[in-house]
C-alpha cells in the first residue's frame, strides 16, 4: 500500500504512528464511518 505524499515528506512525524498497526487504524475509521452513517436518518 503506497503511502500518501504527506507521509513520505514527513517520515519523522509519522514514525510514532508506525507503532500502531495500520490495520487497526483502518478498522477503527471504518467502524466510526459506519456508526456515523447509521445515525443519519
């Protein structure tokens, strides 16, 4: 999976994030989106 350009330009800023599994992050975002969609009447 290619990284967004901002991440490539800022490796130091994102290095702390590398401790998090991207998979976990993605699932979290997906879950939040689904919950938000359910709130919309």
